[in-house]
C-alpha cells in the first residue's frame, strides 16, 4: 500500500471509527478490510453489533465529536496521524495490528534515528536512577533515541537525561494529561524538544486497561527494550515480553539477589535477555539487530475489494455463540478458538468482530481474546 495522507473527511471518518466503543485495533483492521473504507464500516456497525447480541444502541462517535477532537489537537499544537499516512512511525506501522490513530505532540521525528526503550521500577534505587540516566545520556550521544513511559523512577530519569539528544514519551492518557504531577516540567520539556505519543484522545484520563497498550507502543517504537530494576510483577516485564513477541531485542541490567527490584531483571537474564553493564553493551546489541520489515502484515490493502458480506455473515453465524461460550476473563488465543471450534480463522475473526461490537469480548492486538461485559 502506498502511503497517502487522508482527506479531512476521510480523517474524520477514520477517527470516528477508531474512537467508537467496541472498535479495538483488531476490529478496526477487520472492518476496513471487509468494507473498504471507514465510511462504509461506520454504516455497518449497528448491524454487526446487533448480530453479536448487543441489545442497547451502539453509540457511534459523531462527526461533531471528531471535529472537536481535531480542534483540540490544533489548540495543543499536536497532530493526529492515521495508519498508512506518510508520517506514521515506521516501526509501529510494521506491527502485526498497528494502532489505527496516534496523537503526536513535539517536534522529534521518531524515524530519524534508531530508538531504544529504557524502562524500569517506579520506586527505583538511587543507584538505579543514576545508572539509567548515565545509560540514556551516553546512548543519546551515540545517536540513539530513548523511548520510555514517563512514569516515576527509571522512566523519568531516562527521559530527563536524553532531553538534549532525543527522547519519546509514550503515555497511557492523553497528551494534555500530565501524570504523574511531579513530571509537569519534564512533560513540557519533552513536548518542546522531543515527542509525546498517545493512542487516546488528548484529554483522556488513563485507565488500567490503557497501560498494556502503552507498553506495546514503547516496545514497538524501539529496536530493543532495556530494563533497569523491575520487581517480579512489574509493568516493565510486560514491555519486555511484548518486545520479544514483536521481534525486538530484550536487555536487562543485573542486580543484587537481595534487592526485590532486581528479581524481574535477573529473571529476564536467566530467560536469555542480553546482559547490559554499559552503553557500549547496548550499542553492540542494537548494531546486530535487523529492523522489522516496514510493510504491514497482510490484510491492510485498503484499496482491495471489500469482503463478501453474505459469506462473512454466514461464517460468523456458524460459530459465534460457540466462541462466546468458550471465552472467560482469562485471555485465549484466536488460534486456540479456531482449533476448539474447528472453524476457519476467517470465520472466527468475523464472529469476534461482532462479539466485540456487542460488548461481549475484547480482542487484543497480540492475538489474545477475553470475555468482556458492557460496563467492563
């Protein structure tokens, strides 16, 4: 697909579809693949939601609401980019299911130089903070952009040290929401010199479900993820796992076995992460890393003819309720659902789109599916 900027009308429809409840990244992609354009997909949403079992009216984002969001971008000096547009970050475009829309605030070009994510504990030790800052500063001086999540602790130290050489903050809330409050000055400094990225509307208050998606973007923007201090149940380990799934390098700094903040990083090392003791170690890992292919995996050729509506409906009818019975709050893969139902993957995906629009499941970008409820 050739990169092309959307018209204003196309951008509004794209944004309306992406912001409508029940339209996650996987469902967005499938709707565009099946119906060809966001305008056509928007017209089909009520029908598909009813087929999935939705009894309440589906609230589709209005054109006025989409216009207001674009005006808010203008007020902030931010910009909205959509998948397939020329300024959409190339490494994110290469993900299996890219985010449909991103808000970018700041002058930094995410494709200008190689990037490495540097993440770690919020309650970091003094030694960990200093080491993270030193690594970020030295890597920046070697032409590496530092990506992190603007959280307390290691994230903040990494961003602050890389301000002058290039840093990207990926946030779970909107780009206008400053969190944590003590990062007020850092947030503004990154917006002036670096880049703040979010999948959510500019004034969105982050919820727990937003952070796994944020972590996916942190790893997706980077050639590798480096973890400095992380407890056993740390969000940084989620970022490292996502990096492995995306084909990125996973690196960790070893720590004392007596420090709970080292248990996560030491476990990563036992599982095969690259051991990092200096910026030179990171450079050596990144130099041997092949960037992922900068072409979206199949299914994003929007100019293709839309899929056959009757065939999709019949395929979904045959398997929808069986899939709903198999789902629970614990995630299961789409491949496992296909195996258990004996249905083709295309039929499973068609049914999942309807179930997600009905508020009965959540289809995650990594290929996992869990049961959901209207108020989930």
